[in-house]
């Protein structure tokens, strides 16, 4: 069986994969930023681990 995939099919697949990767990277960055702002930082009363 012969497949005749056009280059646009490959471009569309790459665009979908790239967009989902970029979206997950932005989401992970925002999640880590929100965690850093919610959790207290270490101060003089609490010794570092």
C-alpha cells in the first residue's frame, strides 16, 4: 500500500506538536512561578535544610 502524504500534512503535524510543546512550557513556567509566590521563603527563624 502506497501512502501519498503531502508536505502540508507533515507541516501541520509539526505545527501541532510545536504549539502543544510551547503551550505546556508556558503553563509549567506559570505554575512554578505561582508556587514560588505562594510558598514562604526561608528566613532567619528557619534554618536551611
